[in-house]
């Protein structure tokens, strides 16, 4: 019998500098997503986000205000996946648009995207493109889900 799929719980950060947002992407992917990663047992979501940034960028960071939560269900290589994204404001000293962002892990890259061109970045979950504008003005307690299982 196959092991049932689990729901991944992920802490993600919104790092905005000079009307640009920091996005992450797989080196072989055209999709982008907010930086962050899986929450491990015995760590808070904020601790997980700061740990992931240290691992992915080799930099210290500060996870700030909780902005909202986003459910995301999708197919990856034909397999169903589900995740809950806990989204926080994120400060990473020393990073700014216009300068390259060096990843500490070989399989990912980072880039700055103008906020007014967020949809062009093919960010997933896509529902966050609209939600972020609201969350940044009125943070906390928001939940969005724009995805349905694909048969």
C-alpha cells in the first residue's frame, strides 16, 4: 500500500526593497516563489524562515509581521502535492535591487521583481499576486485558497 501524501507546512518571506520583491526559483524552472522553506519539528515558523534564508542565501534575516496564510494544491511531475504557506514580512540586510543575489545552494536562484510586474514573474501560488497587496496594507489573519485539485 502506498504511503498517503502529507501536507507540507512552509514559512515564506516577503522581502520588499525599493518597490521590488525578492523571488526564488529553481535553476531549471520558469516559476518563481517567495523565499523560505519547510518548518521543522520544534521550530517556529519565524525560526524556520530565518534558518531557510541562512541556508539558501548564507545571510542573516529577520522574520517580521505575520501577513497571512495560503493553501496551495498542485501537480508536480504528475503527482499531487499540497502545502500550507505561512507568509511573513522579511528583512535581509545588505540586499537591494540592482545587485546580483548569490544563492548559497546550487539548485536555486534569486531575483528582484518590480512589485507592479509580479504576475509576469509566474509566481506560485498565483493567488498570492493579489493577496500580497492586501496583506501588506492589513496584515494578519488572512487565508487565501485559489487552487483546486486537478483530477
